[in-house]
């Protein structure tokens, strides 16, 4: 148990659906991250939030919409996704001073 | 890019043997970190080594850092079947930009 909880663990959706991934951290950290992990590719940093403010957006398509209502919760809203968006989406948090990331178990997304 | 590049991509060894994985990076760093990932799960932090450190130990793990060569190695001694996983290095530069990971090394330890 890393202190970072992601739900759902598995999600199957059609290209026209709207769904959301949720991440919650119980570590008192002030930074939260979304990473995408596709087969045979490096982990891709998608978004970073520091103290609820978005500080990084790595040219992610607008069909992915993050939301950070407070420093403990992070959402990734999904809309009109493509099959190539199927991947493991990993949430992480950190105390910016340490640099060490604590990851959730991931949400396995399949887009049909 | 800060991306770490692990080498080899895959490694298969017998239980009890030592496993060595290498990581190279491109720019100056604040620290370098190693993570482990079991199949389909999240990443778990193993060890952090700062730019002014040359070697660090944690249990059966030994990490070295050579900033002149921009490289690091992770040694797992007396490997066990439970060490089977993917191992990633990641770096943090002096501006504390978020970690960027490589593709990892897939380690298989055969009992």
C-alpha cells in the first residue's frame, strides 16, 4: 500500500463515452502527476499539479482533461478517446522537496 | 531530454546470481532514482542517489553514480524469483522538473 489509490483499476469504454479516472493520496504531498504507460514505450508524463495548480502539460490532446480540486485528489476526465489511448494510466504524488514519487496501482484503460 | 536509458532491455538470470542494470542520461542532474514495477502494477521507489554521492546501498541493492559519464548502475545481489520485474531509472535536474523515465529493464529471475 503506497498511500496513493486509483479507481477504477480497469475501465473499458467506447470512443464516444465520457469517463473519469480518480486518484487520491493520503500522504500529505503537494504535487500530483498523471503518467501514461503504453506497451513498449517509456512512461509518458502527461500532467503535473503543484498545490492544485497545473504546472506541466506535455502536449496532451484535449480529449484528456485533468482536474485537481485539492492537493489530495486528482482526476483525469476522458472524452471521445481513440483506441491508441488504451494504456495503463498511473497517478503519482510527491513532496516536491524529496523528488521521490509514490505511485498508485494504475487504471488499465481499454478503448474499443 | 532528461530521459534515462536503461541497458539491457531484458535480462534473464538464475536465482542466486547477481543482476546488473545500467542507466545513461543526458544532462546535469540533482538526483537519480531507481524504481521497480511488477507486471501491470504501479511503480515502487527503490533508491535515490544524489549527484554528490557515488554509491548507495539498501539491503541487496547497490547503486552507483558516475556523473562524469552520466551513468548509473543498479546491482541486485543474490537474486530471488520475487525480484522478477521491470526496473526503471529516472532523473531530476537542478530545476526539479518532474521525473522522466526510460523504457526500463525487464529482469527475469529463474528459480
